[in-house]
């Protein structure tokens, strides 16, 4: 299972690295979380340099993709080399999420057509100009596409991704670990109020599962 966090030049550390930390609360040979960058190294808005862990092409083949935010997102969406690769993103076969200005990337790729989105206050007018309705809330998802607005909403995207790939218990465990001491239960409950309405309904229990019914139950 590969989860790629798209991380561009001028990236916001809170968006990419918090998601990376929360997602990596899960361990296992079948669980891989990477920063996918367009170049061997990228520098954050505050000067933090990270090295590429996967390519954009690899991200397009990942099981889940989170599009990070940053101060240069408008330049990213005008870069034909980057955007031509990102046209390989496909919500029919992978989870796709965007943090803050990452919603502008999804909008330009046509992945938010008819889908409202969450984003940060600075990016909001650009996303609206791209023809997307912006919601005044931290998280929203429709099907396999999710968006979050505000840097500290990044754990919501990570938890939604974990819940979709590994289930609610795993997502709650990851959130509980990173939550402030003394506030853990309240933090998880608040996060879950924002996330759970946008998760698929649990599959109904098969008929005959658990305690037998009818005549067999009376035996």
C-alpha cells in the first residue's frame, strides 16, 4: 500500500509533514508513505529542504495521493511538465485528497467538477475562480476525493486516508497518538465528527452471521 504526498517547491511543512507523521503511525511491509516531488530536492516556504522519496509518476500509480499545499501552487498549476504528469491521477482506482491550495491542483485537473471543496482562506478566491464551490468547513469528501482547509486540518486528511485503507480503529489510533495529552479523547471525537460523515457506510452483516436465527436459535 503506497500513499504519496505531493510536495512541491515552496511547500507548507504543516501540510506535508504532519500528514506524513500521522500516516506513518501505521507500520508494516505493506504500508509505505512517501513525499513525491518533481525534483530531487524541494525547499519549503520556511527553508526546510527535503529529498525526493518518490516521483510524481510513482504517485500517479499509488493507492492514495495527498496533494500538499504551499506558496507556489499557482505556479505549479501553470507548469505543463508537472500538470501533464498529474493528469495520470485517477479517483476510479486511487484515493485522492488535497490540503489547502492543493485543491487548486485538483480543480485544474477537473477532479472537482461538480464537487464542493475545502481550502485555506488565501487560496479560496483562486479555487472559486476555477469554478469550484468552497465550503466553510475543515473537511469534505465525496466518494474517493477529499479536501481539507487550514494547515491543522491535515490530520483529518491523513485519518480519512487511513480509515479508507485500514479501517476506523487504525485511524482513531493514529489520531490518539498525535493528540495533545489530556485532550486525546476530545481531539479524536472532534476529528471523527468531521471525518465520519464522509466515510462509506459499513457493509451490513451477512444474514446468518453471529447468533443463528429462526429454528436454529431455539435449539
